[in-house]
C-alpha cells in the first residue's frame, strides 16, 4: 500500500512515497528479520520505493535465498533490516500443506491453484501471462490471494467471481501474501473489456 498524505503526516514523511506493511506472516522471513505491521518501506537495496508496485518489482527480480536490505520508517525513525527473499516452497515448509491439484484454473491471464493450510483453502498464482489483466495488477507467481474487494478468496471460483465484479466496477483492491508479508494492491481505471482483456486504447 502506498503511503497516503495522512500516513505521510503521521510519520513525518517529507514526500508521499513508500510501501506500508499491513501484516507480516508469523515465522516468515520478514518476521524473522524484524519487519512489523505498520512499517513503511522507503528503500530496497538503496533504491527508493515510490509505491507498492515499485516495491514488488524491486523484490521480484531477486533470486530465492538472496539477502536484501530494507530501509524502513518506524515510529518516526529510519532503520535498516536485512531480509532473505523467500519462495512459495519455503512458505510451504512453514505450514503450507499442499493439498494437491484440487482445482487448477485460469482467469484473467493467471493460472490458479487451490492449496490447503490447516483445513482452509487459499488460491495461489501459479503463473501470470505477460500483458494480461493479472500482470497489469502486479500479481506474481507464488502470490497467495487472500481478498479481492473485501471478499475472502478460498477457491478459484471465488477468485473468478470477485474478479468479474471488480472488472465491472473497474476497481481492484487485492490483498495478497508475498515473501511472508501481506500487501494490498489497489488499482483503478484499468479499463478491462468484457472478454477479460485490457483495453489498450
């Protein structure tokens, strides 16, 4: 989530930029590194994080196991933390129970799969087609989709239904789990056609 003007004022930011961390997976790599909910990520390896999309992109191109340095604003003070980039497989070792291919589906350029953890189903992004709606929403391979516009996503059908409604409203607020941290993707004005393809003109 990008820092908004109110968040910037509350944290004494000179400019409205950065990525607000809304939640952190317990015992995940971010949690072990000391990242906390409410932290605002200002830089990744010295590169300024202008918004949540920039933050995802800066992390996405690092290989699993690589260490990255985050400059974080917490309680008005800047600190630096070193975090190991994880993969969905690493998350599985921490409790993601692979329920097998209960449901494999495709929607809006994303290949989807349901996974189970402690009896609850989640939808994981298996792959994303370049230039698709999913790609333009900054969804990435390995993302766990938790909510879309406030609707819990516990099946591929729930994902498709929520996305259909989001397309009609042309408003997307997607909560995802990535690299042990929970983020909110917020996009408006995507102009998706009825066939699910983005309107490029």
